């Protein structure tokens, strides 16, 4: 499903202001997106300081991209930021040859997935399930880990993930299904051990 017409109009207005070098608009865009982009980068590279540096570089690249290019390659500003972030992460790995060391239980970047409507026994079960997932997520292949992070940690829609990854929405849905099945298998193996 397409973005609502109001959101498309709002994005076009923002992009137009950015194209005209409106620094206040860029600051507002930065403030609205920096935590989400930083979290995405952190879960991909696993180092807090480098994730912060890379996030700053991503926003600088976004500013330069908007100033120098047409924006037809991205339907939304959010998708543009994620595309630039993905490319920056690829460049980071090429240059450093690093491996992922991210953890879902990082003290500076806690993810709260506990449902307050649950009773204490149910909450304990949910926390145990989350712990099993946290241990297994880094074992997934990169493509699966990325789609799970975008969908369930950064709460991106299937349309946004499709635009960011350059895949069709149906392909993203299949990829997400496969990723969840692979994660489920890893968690079930851990339970059996």
C-alpha cells in the first residue's frame, strides 16, 4: 500500500526545503530520525562509537545527496536515509573488514519488548523468549538479520523495507518469513540442547 497522500505531500515539502538549503528543516529531520538511524547502524556494526560516527556521516551524505541529486530514487525521506545508511555500512565493512559484535542487551540502547498487560508469569516467559532470540539473532545470515532489525526493532513497514532494499514488497515478505523461520529453528535447537 502506498503512503497516505498527506505524508507524500509533507515529504515533498520537506525535500523541497532541504533542496533550498534550509538548515532548520535539516535539523528537524536530523532530530526526528537520528536515534532510529543510529540504532540501525549500531545493530549492524556493533560498536557504539563507530555507530555514532557513521550516523553523523550518513546525515552529512544525505544533505549532500539532496543538494546534488534528484530525489526520484527514493519515495520518502526515511527510505533515503536508510538507503544511505545501508551503503555506508557496506563501505564500513569493506574498509575495516570488521565482524558484527552487536548485542540486543546493550546498556546504552535498551530495547523494551515487555507487554505491560501481561501477568508476572507471562512476563517472565516473554523475557525468557526474548533472551533466547537475543542469543540467536547474531547467528542468522546478514540478510535475515537486517530484515528482522528493520521490521521489528526499527518498526519499518514492508513498503519501506522494499524501497530501502531495492526488492519488491512480495520478496521482502518472503524474506521476512524465511528469516523468522530460520530464527525459530535456531531458538528451538537451543531449547533442545
